[in-house]
C-alpha cells in the first residue's frame, strides 16, 4: 500500500516488456501518429478553404478532426518519449493532467459523433427543414456544449482521484494514464469508484450511443419508405462515412470494456486501448476522404488549385 504523501509519480507499463520490440513499436506508433496528424490537418484545411464545405456536416467534421488530433496527441508523444528514454515514470500531476485532457478530447469525440448522427437524421428525415433545424447558432451551441460537458467529465475524474489517499500499487497497466485503471489503484472507496465509473460511462457513453442508435433507427425507417433507388443511394452516401466511424470507435471502446471485464488481462486491454486512441483517429480521415466525394474533391483542389473535380 502506498500513501498519497509518499507518492510523486506513477509507472506506465506500456504495451510490451520485450526490449527488442521497443524500436519496432517506436517506428510503428511514430508513423501512425504523423499520418493521423497530417490526415486530420488536411481535412481541417479542406473544410476551411472550400466554401462548398461550409455546412453543418463539415463543421462537425472539422471539430471532430481537431478533437482527434488532441486525442491522440495526449497519449502517443509521451509513449514515444518513454520508449526512447527507457523511462516509464510519469509524475502525479502529469498523470492527472494527461487523464483530464484525454477525457476532454475522448468525450468530445463521442458527443460530436452524436451531433453528426443528428445531422444525418435531419438531412434525410427532414430535408426541407434542414437549414432551420441545424442553423449556425445551434451548431456552435452544440460544439460549446460538447466542450463544456467534456471538461466537466475530465474535472470530475480528477476530483475522484484526488480523493484517493492510499494506492494498491503505482504501476498502471497501460501506455497512458487510463482513467478507469487509475481509479482501480485505490485501496479504499472501491464501491464508490466503481459506481462513479458506471455513472460516467452511462452519461457520457451509453446515452450518446442510444441517441445515435435512435437517429439511425429513424433514418433506416425513412430510407425503407423511399421508392427510388437513387434516393436510397444518396442517403447511404450521406451517412455511410459517419456510420463506419461510429462502428469503429464504439466497437473498439466496447472491446476494452469486455476485455477488462472478462479476461482481466492488462496487455489485452492495452491493445484495445491503442485501437481506439490511436487507430481510430488514424482511420477517420481515410474513411471520410475516400467515401465522401465532396471532401475528396476539396482535397484535390487543395493539392491542385484550379483542378477540374466535376467528373
């Protein structure tokens, strides 16, 4: 047992203890991180530079790309430094800071995906009222609401950790200060910590997911009533990229939950954590750019100004 008065740092166990594997992990995650940052920055530049993309859908995508850059930048650079320096220590204050920022961007990802699901619902089920139901003021309000609620979640987790005075161990079985694993280090108030995790998971995870499911239930119902195949294709074109990202994000997040609940394997949880903290932000730009004709055209015009993208 470790008392808070004697704790100055935690130790991140990382993805692997194999010394020979560290250079490969460094190269892999460095390349993934660079691709993630460049890909999301390209989407940000495309949305800001192309007037055709100044719509609610791409406004939310712009903010999702910003959140993805922050999300992966919270964990990967620290892991790369740890691999190069062969040091896995992180200060107590640094751990709380990383945990808080990680939660802010992670929660913003969830809430932005929920807002984008609402955008798809309005575009398909209420196309005539789209400008009214998703006016610029509402879009800005949804972004601000996402940021404020995400910040609140981060601060609540920090407050919970600050209440912990005794720790079972100082080793965190991950490559970053995973909030749930930090809470699991507590020797006391185990019931309160678990209850807090379930409440936060319900408010910031399960309820947004239900909102997304309801939106797609209404979308599918509306699409099935369409008589023309072109209308169905247009609906799929509108929501296909978003649905792919939702499945990827929530699928890997659920993988983390079930892996930790069933097998209690720290390494297994770390692999799934890497999936939704690194791989998902990496794939998002490819999913949206490859499946979205308007964004693809904007990226082409960004690379070749004046290029004809009408074909």
